């Protein structure tokens, strides 16, 4: 990857950035900062010189110099004035509210975080699992402590859980990983590197898109039907893409889809399995949210419906059901594929922490214990959020999620990025809609989690209302948004 970005390339990424709502230098700095936070400008990349960018954008050099100075002050640009600054993420504690933070960084004090859809630990249950795990450690201390496949007790517990769900599984069909993202990276590196194609439902989980790009693969997005459609997935379009594109892998989130919360019905699952088998495509099924069934509409896992054990790879973790801090996940596949994944894994690491795996084994064996209370709380939070959105943002459209942790909202204008840039001024942090798509799609969408307590959800939605009011009060901004909508509609790369 190039370690520098020329002025023309940055101008394309900026798009129609000038709105007139703030001074030009501030708007330029805000949009560049968001591009860094979203990963669209990688870290440690040299930005164009002040002279080159001012000429390309038709701005005074003073404006570009002021924008770069603001980025340096916020910690997003390294190097002194006059040199080509390199992109950076601020690591100082207590970052200012002007900087909403980046993926992997906690939100600053006073900022309500709507960028992440995660929950606190299931309290006493997780604590007890770790306490019990410590009693098992002495028996393992005489060994080396490395286990690429994972601690046997956890692999056995995961295999038993799949078997109970209707997918007979042996421990040899399970590889323990450091979370679902780790699992996906292993699978992609094994099956889909080197410009091979990967089909995804669209929108989809942002970190999955990042992983696909990092593997060197080409993303083939297939749009989900609009809200209110008769069927939640467009399997006809997926089938056509499978036959024509023959992707090596299809990455899908069929169980309480992130970000829409949809649940794929069994007949669509069965058809996709048949179509994927016909095209030689391996289905990689992300089951991270499978346990968060809020309406009792859970469907059989893909692994239980497939007769070809090498055609479906299931990945999952305890991050949403129990606690993201566990960093324990898994891959369930045929023994032959597991062997290949294990070989790939040794090029990345040699195994996960033992204590966490012992604790995870206990949690998997008593998987349902904390879920009743957790699901009841999430149902209440979902209802509170939907009522708040109806009350304060009636022009926003959204579909009621069947499960999961988020509501996917359609905005009245293509303003998701603008809202995200403005959000810290109102005490919230957002993830822009284009983070969930390929080719800059979903500027009209915003994912809103219902993971915060009701009183914080109330504050967050009021803040969204205030940010929306600022947008509505600027005719120049509205004109810019209309131009951006037309540009995206005409651009052949746009997919929605």
C-alpha cells in the first residue's frame, strides 16, 4: 500500500465536503478527521502538501494550512508545519470532545457512544466463570500453554452446543479464536486471498468489510430489500451473483443482522445453501448475534441445514451474549477445513489465553443462564429507542429489528456523514452509514444502538434531534446534500 496520498485522490475521498455551515478550514479538517476515523484514509499515510491540496481544491493556502494545524492539534496528523504530515490516531488520555475517538478507543468523558453496539458484562455470571477457571489452572501449568486449536474443554462445550442445535459436531470440527474478527481473518486468509471475490449482504458489519479489503479480496455486495419488503433477503439477486461471479466465499449475517436486526427465514437459508454449493462458494456465517433473539423467531443454524460439511463455515463468539472483553470466539467447520485454518492461524499467533478459554468453557456450558434477564432488558431498550425516534425524529424511517442490538434508520437527506462530523458538538459519537457499505453507499442511513440505559438513550436521541436541527437550519448545507445525493446516484460504483 502507498504511504502517501496525492491531492487528486484526497479530493475524491472528500467528495462534496463544503457546506457553508462552518469556516472552510474547520469543515475540511472535520471531514479529513472522519475519513481517518472510518479507515478510508489509512494510518501513517502522508497527506498532500498544503500547496498541492490548495490548488486542487481551489482554496487559499491559508485555509489548508489552518485545517492541517487543527488536525495536528487534535492528534490526527503528525509532523510540523511545512512538512507532509502523516495520519495518526490521538493516544493522549482524555481526548477533547472535539475528537469523537476512533474504532478501538473509548469515547471521551461526557460523550454518549452510539458508534458501538456492545453491552456490559453479564456481571456475576462472568465473574464466577473466571473465578472457577482459576481453580483449573494448576492442572495445566506443567504443560507449555500453547494450543493452536484451543483448550479441549472449550472445544468440547462448543461442539455440544452445535449438536444440541441440530448440527452434529465433534471437538475436531472446532477451532478456538480470539473473537469473531480473528476467526474471519483466518477464514479469509485461507479461502479468499489474492483478488478472489467475496459476496456480502449489503449493508453489513463494517469490520468484516475491512477484513475483506485487508485480505486482498474483491467485495461483491448484494443489497438487502428495502424495509417493509415481503422477504428480508433478496435471495434471487444473491443466487444470480453466485452463478455469475462465483465468489470463493459469501460472508453473511443471517441471525439478527448487523445493522438491520433482520432474521433470515429457514427456506431462504436452505436455498442459499443449494445455490452456494452449485457455485462452489463457501458460506461463512457470522453467528455473533444469534443468541440475541428478542421476539422468539430464531431459525436453525446454517450448519444444521447443510449436508455438505465443507460448504458452511460458522463463526461466533461470546462478545454480544456475555461480554466483549472475553475476546474468545470460534470457527466450526469440517475437520479438513479446520486443519487448514489451524495452519493459517499459526502464521498469526500460536493460541489464545488459557484462563479466558477456561472461563468461556463454563459460560458456554451454562449459556442460557444470563440470557433471560439480558433479553428482557434489551426488549425494553428497543421499545424506548423506537418511541424516542418517533417522538423526536418523526421524519426518520426505521424498521423494527427482530433481534440484535441496533435500529437501522433512513434519514430524510443523505446526511449521515455530516451528522457524524457534528455529533461530538452535541455530546454523542456516531458511526456514519457509509461505514456499513461498499463504494460510499448508505449516506442516507444511520445505525443507532439500543445498548445504553433508557435515560441515556433519551439524552442521545435529543442530541440527534439538535444535530438534525442544525442541518435543517442551513439552506447551503441542504443544497450541498442534494448535490451529493445526485453525485452518488450517478456514480456507477455506488451500490445501495
